[in-house]
C-alpha cells in the first residue's frame, strides 16, 4: 500500500513540475516584483484606470504564486508524512496520506486546466452576453437563470463583475443581458460556455402544467485592450440616449442616461444602462462594441486562413448543454458528455466541472485538427 502511495505522490510531483514550468513560476515572481514597485508609486492613483489595472494584475499574480507554492508545500509535506507512517507502521497516518493524495490530485487537476489556456486572447477579461431564444416567457426566465448562474460562479471565485445592460421581458425574466467578468483568463475559461443552452421543465407560467422546452444563447468575447487598435470613426456610429428600464432605484428611470450605439457599417447594436451617468454608459457601451468588432475581425481572419466563407455576425452556435428538470433531473454537456444529476447546484454557480471538461475537449479538438 505504501508503494502505491509513493507512486501516486511521484506522479503528482511530476505533474506539478510540469505545471510550474508551463506557468513559469520564476517569471510570475519577477512580474510580482515589478507590479509591487508600480503599485507603490506615489502618483499611482492619479490615473485611476491604470491604478486599477496594476492592482488587479498584482492580485492575480500573487494568487497564482500562492496556489503554486501552497500545492508544492503540500506535496512535500505528504512525502514526509508518508515516510513517517511507513517507518512507524501507523495506519491512521496512512489514512491521512490517502485522503491528502486524493485532495492533491483534484487540486492539481484543476490547476492543470489553466495550462491549456494558451489562445491569443485567453488571458483577457471576458464580456458575456445572454439572450433569450425560442420558448417565450420560459426562455426569458431561463436567460435570467443563466445570468444568475454565471454571476454566482464569478462570486464563488472572487471575480469582480459588472453588469452593463439588462433588457427585461414583459412578463418575467430577461430578453438579454451583458456583463463583464474582470479577472485574468476569464475569457479563456468562459469561452467554452458559448453556444445554445436548452432547458426542459414543467413551465411555471403554464396554467395546465405542461412541459416546456426553451432556449437561450450565450456569447463570450474577450475584452478589448489598447494594443488591439479597434478604432471606430464617429461617423460610423449612431448614438441614441433613452430612459433606463426595469427595476428602479434612486436616479433610475428618471433621466435619459441609458445609451444605445449602432455601428452603421455592420449593423451591430449595443447598449448600456447600468450607470447613472450618460457618459459612463457611453464608455461602457463603446467597450462592448469594440469587443464585438474585435471578435468579428478575428472570425473573418480565421475564415480567411481556413479558406472558408462565413457570416461573421454568426449565430449563437450549436446546442451545447441541456438542463432537464422534468421528468428527471440532469444537466448534460452535449460535446463532452459530462453530466450531473444536481441542476440546482449548477444553477447556483457550480459549473467548474463543466468548464474544465469543455476546456479539455476544446484542446483535444485542436490537437486532432492540427494532426
């Protein structure tokens, strides 16, 4: 038994060393030193946007280093505990080693997924758009359920979010919503959530209690950075202002602060009504528009490289996940075949297993395509 534990520990140590190499722990430590110097500059907060960027990056890098060093320490401690348990023939210590190895395997497996995020934009923050599809009021309610699911997921991970726009349906739920997840690698992580989501349940809006199938689309975009050079001439945009809608509060629904921007050449329309200030809403809407144009450009370049002709505006993509609440309880990813019998936990933000399976599936698809 101790030989089996030693083999497991050796395998975990090898995987951990590979992760440390891919994530480049030495580079992370150098980055931390540079960011700490930048964060200690007396004039840092003269530029609030830059200050927030520096502090956010410092927090992320520190968290990455802590994860790596803590796991390395746990592996070393497990090795010492195994040696003591073997020398003393202590069954309780061996049981403790067994439990720790299982926990370590899970933690290292989760961290290993991060090494698969090597795409051009994977390290970016994410913009997520959710739209109700076919299914009437049930689809609008489903869209609101998905919004809560992703916001709870971000909250569980300590990621900051900002809701830019919510368009409420007449009876219940949402027509659409757009929000940002402000964490490094949020785009690479959540991009596997793009596609059509399907909900099957007994409709709470049907007096006859019939089963209803409804759909919602999820789109994930990388946040635009200054190096992307997405310039939009003023004469290519039409800016409309209107009164915010939905649940009210102080200064909400009382002024024309909401902003809608139409990109005339492409017909792309974005809006933002989260802030009280019209200028703030315009700036947020412009960021969303730039992200959509960046994605359009990326898709056009990809199609050109592949020699394909495609509509860059695209659709929500193929159906990728089913949430079944009746006649049985199950959530299943149709690409990876990963499933769970606890939909309530999924809707409460426990989607890490689905995300990790999606990232691994995507990497496998890329390897097969390259081969």
